[in-house]
């Protein structure tokens, strides 16, 4: 579980895992306030930029860091709420832009899958998302895209291969 007690603690923890936090301390502090209010309210760190249901099982995908962080970082340089950003954004090489909410698209897709009951089929196996393997340390994850950096060895996304 992430340490949402202060900007400095979260930044240190993120950097140890190969991620970066926005350098706008005031903005991050307001997000941390929202996360901490959600912890008090619901008992879990729901993203303050999305409406939590109060049912942790239904909200697992939006508990910070959310399931969409890595894909948003890859595609937009920041996660949906802009708490996590890429090094290019921090260094001014990439500007922040509007980020669509992947959760809405994901929830719609899951409903369609439930109705059709036909997940992706690859090599005779049924998975809803591809399985990615870090070629450096063997870390596995199931997401649409590989993580920006491996949480274990910090290898970049290009060091991942799609297994299934």
C-alpha cells in the first residue's frame, strides 16, 4: 500500500519503484487530501478524481495507484489525475494534455464481455488482456500494455514481451 501521508513520502516511494510524482506540490497535496478523505470515508485509497462506490471490490481498479496508471503514462505522459507523470513531463519535454477516463471504456467493455461471454483467445487460452513478461527479471503482468517501468527491476517498457 502506498504512503499517502505526505508529498515527500509518496515521491520517495514512487521513485524507488521507477515512477515519478508531479512536481506541483500544492496540486499533489490536494490529491493526497482527497485520497486520505477516501481512506477515512471508505477504508481504501480510491482515486479522488473518480467517484467511488464505497464497495471496495467494485472499486479495486481505481485504488491508487490505479490499474490505468501505466497505460495513461505510456499514452499521455501522466495518469488520469496527473499524480503520476513521466520523466519527459517532469523535464518539460512533453506537455500535459487532457486524458480520457479509461475506466469508463473498461467498464463498458467488461459489460459487453459479460453479455457475449467471449474473452480474447490467444494460442488456445482465454484471457481478457495480454500477458506481458519482463525480459530482464521475469515479472509478469496482465494489462493492455506493458508497464512504463518494471516494478521489480526498473526495466523500461520496451524490455517487455507479450507472452499470451
